[in-house]
């Protein structure tokens, strides 16, 4: 995909990513994921964004040029990945929530031994990253170049099949309808609102 695709407002880019292909080429082989669910994060205008309170060592990639990958570690267990949007200095991005593995399924199965079926290989942001073998070391990768991690045109769904609703598991701005998914896709993750953790002791 050309860089101009990502150099737009995040709420335009997010639904337009549905049906696009994310390809990761590794020494083990290639895996291709067709995006079926994403979430938009609008930086300083979005209490749910990592960049809401400004730049940090963790989120620095979000402030860079569009068309790069922001990878972060969450809950002390999982990595998730975003695609940076908009002009440099405006930290907006799209979280890749779920996808259908369309190529390299055998390799994704080896990486996702806990998956009970192929539809669960990339059903959720951490599972998607695991199936693609993306790590924190990929933070800052340029998906518009000729590197190992790239985004391709694919086949976007008809507008009538694009749904939107609240984002998953957020404490801040939980009601913003900035999650987008393809209607009827079995790989779309299950919606769960934020559940406050109870204090113990």
C-alpha cells in the first residue's frame, strides 16, 4: 500500500483497512492475514490511546511518519500491533484486532497451538500478532517499503458489510464507536466491555 493511504485521518483509514492483507516474511516462511476487525485510536483526542498524555519511550513510534508499525506489550503477556496514520507528530493509529489467515496456515498453526480451529488463529489482537510472528523488535517497521512486514491492497468488503461499534475492553472512552469489522466474518473477536479489577487483600 502507498504511504498516502495511511496519511489520512485515522477514522478514514481504519474501516478502509478491512479486507487488506498483512504479510510477514520470516526465515520460517510467509504468513498472510486478511484483516477482518480493527480499532481506531486518535491520540490527543482519545483517552483510550497510549498517546493521549503525550510522547513516551514506549509510544514514540506513534509520533513518527505514517505507514509504520507500533508494537507494544500489554498485560505482561501479549504483544499487539498498530499501523500509524496521519502526519508525523500526530499520534494516531489503528489496532489490528482480528484477521483470517489466507496463506501460510500451516505455519500459523505451529505458532498458535492453542487454536481449536483455523478461525481462531488470528481472532484477537494478541493471537494475530502471534500468528504473524510479530514482536517488539518489529516496532517502527515500514509496511510501505520492501521490508519483511508489508500491507497489500487485498479486496475491501462492500460498504454495506462494514459494521462499527464500541472498542473492546477500554476504561477510557469506552463508548467511542471506533471499532470496525466485516459483518458475518467468523474470525471477528468477541466483544467484551472493560471490567474493572477488584482490589484484593
